[in-house]
């Protein structure tokens, strides 16, 4: 989808004429929309001219206020439909490079042999969880204290999304997230509880509002990382009606650039054993998705050739 298609469909969805939208955008953000007229807006919708990304973000925020959705006009898309909208090159750019989180394991040309699955459906669940526990020991000095039994239980809760990536049955990466009740998520962000304290009753079902928390990520190469995060963003966007916030915690300096690229904001710190500092980052879903990187990834398809 191009930005012009998105702009036109959202304007029509909230029953505004071009003239009305011009006036409303000026009232919403006169700094960015001074001098805007229907002629320019018409060029945007016809894709003759594309507004700067800062204007695109402001337009998205206007539509957010009008509709109450974090990514308006895409709230009815399925995970599969949303995945098709996401530019892999844009995702690759968003992720950046991290030698610790993303190795450079050689594989093959193109991403087509890679596939993403739920851990709960894997015949290799035990080995994948053990790999994750090994990463935790290496990167977090085993401070999370999570056990094999806990992660296995979390994987089977319907609202949680523990994704792993494979190529012809070989493990290539993982991205584990859980769906927490908002009050539990808030305690986790404030370091009032730890990951190991989470129980089955702390998770939110799809019938209630929840907050998405990333608790583990690692990939064997950048292609696997890209597909894992394409699935993550598609999952977030497709389920935006029942997601309040997103968050993550880390003590890895190298992970902070990726976290910043994803529009997370620093929230709180906690000093653990041996002077290690665990930092939490969070964002409400509207701000998480209203970023130049996300819009470029979703709505700048002319910069994203077919795979």
C-alpha cells in the first residue's frame, strides 16, 4: 500500500472532503500544515507528490484521534494481510545491526526458505527453549531466573506469541512475547515484579485489553531477524484493538539502538547483582506505531521492490 492510498481511504472512512481535511489538519498541526490547500492534498492522494515523513506521521496522529485506533484503517487486516504490507527492506533498516543479537550465519539466497512458527506447534520445543535459556545465561547473566517449565507453560497460553524461525527444520532465531494484563505489565515495567514471578493468571486473553512484552530475541542472521519482526509487527497491527502498550527490558547496551529504532522510550532502571542494570522501555501502541520508520516500512512501497 502506498501512502496516497492510505490517506484517501482514511479520509473517506471518516467522511471528510478534501477541503474539510485540509482545515482539520491545519487545526491539528498548524506548524506542519501551514499553506496546505486542496490542490496539494489532491496531489498527495494521486501520488503525484508525496508529503515528507514528518507530515505523514502527523496525518497518522490526526487519524488516530479521529478513530481511536493506533493504526487507523488497517485495524481489520489479518496477520497474513498485514505481513504483505510490510516492506522487508524497511524492516531490515529498522532493525539495524547487532553482532550480539543478530549473528552472521551463512545460509542461502533470499528469505523464501525461512518460515515463522508458534513455539507451541513445534516438535522441537524442548531444544528451542533450551537454546533460549542458553542465550539468557550468556546475555543476561541468568538474572531472569526463567525455567524451562515456565517458558513451556507460557508458550501454550493462547494470547502469547512465542515465535521461532527455521530453515528446513534447522533453528534460525526466536522472538518471544507475552500478553500481560495492563496492571501486571505496569508492575513489570516498574521493577515491582520480575519475569520469573509471572504466572498463568498474569496473562491477558484475547477477550480483554492487554500489553505486549518482548522477553527474548535472537537470530542466526539478519534475514531471520527481519522475518521474525515482520511477524511481530503484523501481529501487533492485526490485534491493535486489544493492545494497550508494548514494552521490553534489557541490560545489553547493544540492544538499546534497536529499542530506540522501534520507538520505545526509556522508563526505569533496576540494579541487579554484580552491578548489572536492567532497564525497561515502554510505549503506548499509538506512539509505538506513529513513527517515520514504521510508516516508511508500511507505506513507502515504491522503495521496496518485490522479494
